C-alpha cells in the first residue's frame, strides 16, 4: 500500500515541488490549494509526467476551520492512516512594526501559526494510526530577526515553540515532529510579500518618512538573496530524506550553511548583532 501524505500550500514553491517529487516516487499525495486554477495546474503537470493517480489536489483555505475539517474527512475517506503531514502553507507580511496594520499582524499569525495547529489537530487521529510524522516548515526567520520582517519572524518563532511542545506531547503516540528551517530561496513568497508591503504602506495615513531608506534596502537585499538561494528541489529532496530516516533529527536548517548564521546569532551579544545589522543596512 502506498504511503499517504498531506502537504499544505501546494500552488507554488516548496509545496508544489514537494508534491510532485513524492508523487513521482509513489507516495499518495493530498496537496492543498486555494484556487481551482491551481488544482487544475497540478493535475495537468502530474498527468504529463505520468503520476496523476498519486496526486490528489484538495481545495482548502487552512485559515477556515470548516474547510480544514472537510480536508480531514476527505483524507480519512481515502485512507485509514496517514504517514506524514507537511505544514508548508505560509506567507510573509513585511513592514516596520510601527507602521504594520494590526489586521495584517493578525492575518500573519493566523496563517503561519493558528492554521498550522488547526490542520495538525484535524489530522492527528490518522497520524496516530500510522504512526506518522509532522514536518513543520519554519524558516531561518524563526531563529534570526531582521528589520521590516518582524511580523514574519514573530510567526515563525511561534511555530518553533509549537513544534517543541508537540514533539514532547506526541512522543508517547509515536508521532514524530520535525522542523525544517529554510533560508532564502527563489520562491514567490518574498516577491509577493514585498508587493503587498508596498501597497499597504501606500495606503497608510502615517507617512513612511524616515523608514523609506530601510524599506528599500531590505527589499533589494531580500530579492537578491532569494535569487541566489537554494532551489525548491533541494527542499523536496531534504523532506524525502527526513521521511525515509529511521531516526530523523528534530531540526534541519536548509541549506547547511544557515546553521552557521543561527549559531552566530545564538552566541553573539545583542549589541554586537544589532550593530552589524545596522551597518549592513546602513540604518
């Protein structure tokens, strides 16, 4: 019997690459998307590559509790057990915290934290049967905070905490919890985030004023890092490695060089770190 996995956020980027990668290798993949056009696109490509029978797009906005419950029912109706869940869906809201509308902060936390737990709760009965594995897609931003990306980091720090709690709570049931912490990658999330930030800041009554140079520098830096980042295929290969490992680690920074930055931030003083960030951003 094929192993089954649910992957959230499969319209683009990491989720799409992972869905194709695992379906190609015989996994039964339930891939969540929010638009019919994205579901059709997944099926068209899967059919062209010859693994259509392994890929099942599921319409689901994970911030809607009712749709998450429907997702769990659909998966349970198709398989009695679930070997893995990859909480991949997410987004980034970029703005200096002084200017960030609280509605956008709530939306950031709702999608990147609350919705992740909602999906996990809904699918845990199936994961316990296997027992299966939960892979939460965090970020280097869950360990290191950069200006203008504070809301995104707040959500990823929270996801890291949630993962730590779940890892211990679910251990007696045999359900493993693993965190992947990607660095920059040429996916759509950063371009979408920055475009959204520009629209948001343009509508604010408060003038961006003094923050304008910082915002522009962070924008250029983020896009430059993303363009040189690792490919979504490396993410997919890493997740496959985790799924196939009898004793996976609890965290996987990606690529490996990210580990050095995380360790530097952990051991260096706040004063030194802040000084270097301000120097780099000319702020």
